[in-house]
């Protein structure tokens, strides 16, 4: 019997939340489970992870979206944007659970950008800032809203920090025009708009 994709995502979400709550990792991270060939970049477990400056630089979504789009799209950490942790203040307009984690649509001053909190079970022992990423997941999934496999509105205002990442410019909902993302999210502090106030 073949399970529908949204149902599979709900199972993954429940597993991830349970693992986070118990402090255990329940799945072995693989490309197929955790976001494709670039999953190590997305989960901050790539060989160059220690080259990233983790003191967040405060910026705006507009400033990030004005950065030149690299060609070809980096498959490793090779641009200044990817070697820095960034922080923006934004409205989380929508969110959904996909194969690699909770995808957020961030909005501020007529600009949009995606940010992704990896599923905790996709974080390996090599993942840098693992506790911070897990805390961000907990803040949203346990303290603010229940992630599902379909887009949900939120409207929360939050400080969001994350490592620079370049995605394909494929018209994804709420994507920056240059494909820039914060991926993984390394910090999430909700200041307004949660049905359940996040504590991260």
C-alpha cells in the first residue's frame, strides 16, 4: 500500500517531534530522507562547516535578496554569504513540512525569503550548532504551531537567524529572487503572533 506524501510527512513530523522531546535521534540521516544531494550543507554537517562565522550579522531580507546570484549554484561552501550566520527580523507568513524540515516564508518591507529548520532526525553527529538548530525546531513545532505537509498561515513576528544557503531559483513560494535562504535556521525567537508562545 502506497502512502500519500502528506501522510508520510505527518509521520516524519511526529517522529521528529518525539525525538526532539526525548532528546533521541531516531533516524539515520541520508540524502533521500533529508533533502537530497546537498543535505550535508542543509544540515550544517558539510566538511567546511567550521569555516562559518557563528556570531550573527544583523541584516534585512531586502539586503540579502540583492546579493548576486552565483553561477553555478554552489554545491559546497564557496561564497561569503555561505560563510556567515545572519539574523533578520521578519514576519513568518506561512510554513510547511517538507522532506528536509520546516520551510518558512519570511516577509519584511515588500521582500520575501525562505528559511528552513531541519528535521532533528536529519542532524548527524557531525552537525555544527546541533543544539541551536534543535532548539529552533522546538520553538516552532512545540511552542508555536504544528507543522504539516501543506502550507499553513502563521503571521508571527520573529528574530530568525541562519546560515547562508543558495537554492535553485525555481519559483518556490516566498523565495528570494536570487535564491538566497537561511538554511539551516540556527535561532528562532518569536516576539508576537504565536497561538502558543515560542520559547526559543
